[in-house]
């Protein structure tokens, strides 16, 4: 769900080979529907919802595990995104994830690297409607990923609002694009890569113009871009612009796209930019395929999930007490299995990650560390995670202790409710930060009533933990979300 277009791709993966079955694209211009206050207009939301309903018809019969829907910069920015996402998920029939700029860049590179493999280091550029992603990578590995808040829609709206093309407007747009991209000059300097590739709509559209006009074989060069800009200025307006290969759905944003491309090529020393085969949507499918492989490994072998590596990196970055994190994680997972019959694997993984990271806020301050942990998790970039899932981990970290009132609005989500109870009980069980018997807590759940059985010998040996558990039961009673008692 991009700022300019919504795209649906259905593909089949067989022995690592990618086969496209369905590809649909609609120009929704969601990014053009952000008003001055950062709110999506009703008209823009309706365009998006209508498109998603049409897409849903082609996805009838798909299991949730087979589908991944991601949204980019416009929904990263929109202040009323949650209201729109609730309607959008209902229209589509599947969850929608908002991904960070760096996660978008990682997935773009995954699509390009798998569909257009090469060994030398490469620079990949993707110009979207409201953001531009740049990735430096080698083979299948992205080394540096960045996202910048400048895109073909936003730049066109700002500098060509009436569709008029003037030399002054092009100069001003290039300066604005250059100011946004300038901080990346050292990160992506020519000495670090041997080939430059461009993915997705803007690059493809300009490449088609150059081919259709007989300027090049599809390669984009500074000279070719200058020719395109000259044609725009000569036409004077979008309405009068007649370029072979320019589709009507790209016409309104071609000015901004050309300015960003020309700025990138001149500032970063790119002599030629080649259109790439892959893009974000293919990267999303490759990523989904890898996640499904982890769940369905026939031999039961453990396979790597990028999110595990991201969690380990965050633990190291924030100096997490690994022994304590592992204790809490082990106890929380065992409690969760008692509360939820056949828990979904993704929910268990979320709980494990939340337990692994619940104390990262200690790096900021021991006081109210759960609040610091929640803030960090909700705002950090972590490869493989969507912003939605990081927010969910943040909510679990926030609710690990103290009053439950702060998460009152989330309690209607049963999945989160049992994750939260599991984490809170595990934190209490492990509060002394020493070795624990993970089997000491036995729970029996009937609906929203949970009975906790504590062996008498254990109670006698752990009076402080028993006190904390009684306080916990009182907290849940006050919340009204469930009842926690003792058998």
C-alpha cells in the first residue's frame, strides 16, 4: 500500500524459484490525500478502501498465513492512520502492517537481490510517492539501508501544485531534494558500489520514456534526465506534456520524480542507473516464504528468523541482563502454554521477544524502566519487524508491571491479554533475579477466570513472591479484564 499506488502480487515459490501468478496495480494517490495537519482526507481513504475491496475479491480463500499486506510512508506519517487501518483491514480481510523506512529498504533489496542476483556490491534506489529508499548491499545481504522523506508525489505537490513546469520550479525542487538526501553522501559514495539499480515506479516510468523517445535503451543517465526536464519545461504543463512511454497514471508526479532522480545521479556520482527486476512486493513475498519455512520445516529443524537476530542485537546494544531475560522468557512461555491451547506460533514468538527485551529501558533509567522499554520498542528500527509488531512488543513491555489501566484499551485483544498475563507472572516469579523452578506455577483457565495453584512448600519458601502474586490478582480484579484467583 504505497503513497502513489496500491499493488497486489500473488506468487508461487517452488524450490526457491519465483513464479508470478497475479499482478494488479491501482493508482490510489493516498499520499496526495494528506492535508496540512497530516490527516488523511475522507476522499483519499475512500479511494484506498475501494481498491482494497477489489483486491480482496482476488484473495478469497487464502489463509491468513499466506498473506502479508504492508503499508509505507503515507501511513507512517498519517496522524489518523489507526482509524484508516481499522477500516482497511475490514475491507481487505487481512491484517495490514505499517513498516518503517529502513524495513521497507531491506525488503526492496531482498526483492532485487533475489530476482536479479549478482556478487559485486550494488546501490539500489527506490523512489516512492513520499519517500526514497537507498540500499547498499552485496549478494543477498543489505549492508546499509536508509529512507528519506522525499518522494515523487510530495515533491510534485509542493513545487508543481498546478501542474505548471518552469525552470525555477525544477531548480527549487532539486535543491529541496538535495537537502533531504545530502546527509547520505558518505554512506553511499561511488567507491562503495560497482553498479546502481533503480526499482519500482518512478525509475520504470522514466526508463520507458527514454526508450520510447529513442534516447537510450532504458538506462537512465544525467544527460537523459536533462532531456526529459527540458521537454517538461518546453511543454509548460502536465496537460501539454507529450512524451512517448509516459503513462497517464504517472503524468501528475513525473516532475517530482525527475527532480529526485537527477539529484541522486548528480550528487552521488551515478553515471547510469539500470532498471531493476525486483521491488518491495517481491521482497515481501520472499520474506513471507522464509517465515513459513520456519513454521513448516518437516524435519523439525530450527531455522533462522531475521527477527531473532534483531532481538539479539538490541539486547547487546542496550546492555540487557541476558540471564534474567532468559529466565523470564522460559517461565513466560511455559505459563502461556497453560493459558492458551495450541497457541499460534507468532504469538509465542512475540511473547519470547517481549520477554527478551522487557528490560532494555534499564539503559535509560531503573526507575520506570518499563515505560522506557515501551518507548524504545515502539520507536526503534529492527530488521524484520513491522511498526505494528514493535508497538505490540512495546505494549507488553509497558504492561509488565504496575497498573493495568494504561493498557485498558488493548485488553479487548484476547491474544495480547494472555501474553500480558504470562509476562507479568514471569516477571514476578523471577523478581529475585536468581535461579527459578519454571514449573512451580500451575494455572487452570476457564474462560476469563484463571486459578493459580501454588504448592504449600513453595509458598513457605517464597513468601515475598506470594505477596507479589496476591497484589497481581488484585490488579487484575481492578482492571475487570479477567479474574486471577488462588486454588
